[in-house]
């Protein structure tokens, strides 16, 4: 039984560039976002490093912070 999201869902997630005044950290790896880092913003508005979230979503279908379901 497949647990993670499909590659199509991963491809379609919103990418954004974090500015250097962004004060939040990635809640998966707990590292700060460096200036001009490309990150993924989920529909629940939580943002993560692309690599961190991609790894997470290979085995989960939810936001790591609030458990918002990414794919039905």
C-alpha cells in the first residue's frame, strides 16, 4: 500500500523563494531558510525546504506541522 503522495502532486506544489528577512525555520530539519532559498508552500500555508518536504511526502500524505491532508 502506497503511503506517500504521487509524483504529480509533488510536482504541482507551490514553490516560493524565501527572502532574507524571513524569520521562520523549516520545521522538518529545524534549519533556518537562507536568503533566496527555494521552498515549498503547502495549501495550509506552512513552508519547508524542498528537499525536506519531498522526503517527508514520499512516506506521508500530510503536512508535518498541522497534519493537513495533501492528497485524498
